[in-house]
């Protein structure tokens, strides 16, 4: 796992956007498309707005969701609402190449299977995502893989439902599809993440985030989040 430390959340967003753009150009050159899964959060929305300014072949890019709250269309709790605002209003990405999790369906179990089929169609069977962007919660969760939730134990499907967390059930990608990804990109900001980031880098098996593969992972963190990292770790400060 590699880590790059930058000054503040805006710098995290800008550096991450440049990193993704480079990965996208490489993937499109190598196999004709780039499939990225994105998580929610304020810094990621800034990252996507910065990404919209990059010169990349947008017609060859597909965006899928790491997780989504079970909420109505347009609800401010929905990651999709912010995803569309961040990208579609600023980048020439074909709208149909954002693939929303079908959380408005009446049968949510069937909707999980439907989304798994969507991943198969755009990323192969089993799907291999080119890049997965992940965040890190102060409790060690990532996506909607939450401490104590049985969703952490699912290994036979790529998309599943959680219990109620912070007032909402969620649909989430599971460990199998996350761990097939070619590249994992973590964005971590804020002093409240300092201890949990240290535990992620130490591969603490008690936190959900540590079950995501580390061999192809890059962490971009701000100085506040990185304040408790051991000095012997190889880091870059910009």
C-alpha cells in the first residue's frame, strides 16, 4: 500500500483527479474502456469536479457506485445526486454511462442481482473494475461494509444489502468485487481519521477497511489525517 500526503482536502481532490485521469488513459489504451466505482463524500465530489477538467476519452468511461443509501430519487442523502451534479454538469460523459444502483426498486434483493448483472455487462464476468475509489470512516468502515453488519461475511455475490446504519439501509459492493479491482484508491481527510488511517496502514484485521486488498492500493491523505502515521513509512508530502 502506497501513501501520498498532501496539504489539505482540496489538494487531496486535485491529486486524486490527476491520478484517476492517468489510470483512465492507460486502461483505455490497453483494453478500450475504463470502469471506475466511486464512493460518496465531500472530498470525492471535489475530486470528480476536478476530474471533469481532465483531457480523457469520456466516451470510453463508465462510472458505477460503491454504495448507495436506500432513499428516493433526488434525495440529498443519495450519492447519485451528488455524483451527477459533480460530473454530468461539468464533463462530456454520456449520461447513460453513469450506472446508478437501483435502490428505488420494490424488491431490493432482486435489485442487487440486477446491479451485479450490470457490472458483468460493462466489466466482464466476473467483473474486474479498473479502479475503485474508497473512503474511510472513523469506525473503520468503507463503502457500506460496516462493523458488526453481516454484509461483511458475504463472499458469494458482488452486490448486497446492509442493515440500518445512520438511519438508512444501503446497497453496497462486497469484498469479492472490490478485491478483484485492478487499482484501489483511498481518499482520507481530517484529524478524526488519523487513528483509523494508522490502523488501515497496519492492516488491522478488526476493521472492515483492512479486508480490502492492499497490494494495488494507493492512499492520498491530507496532513491532518496522516498526523499519526509512523515516521518509518514511506510517504510523499506535497
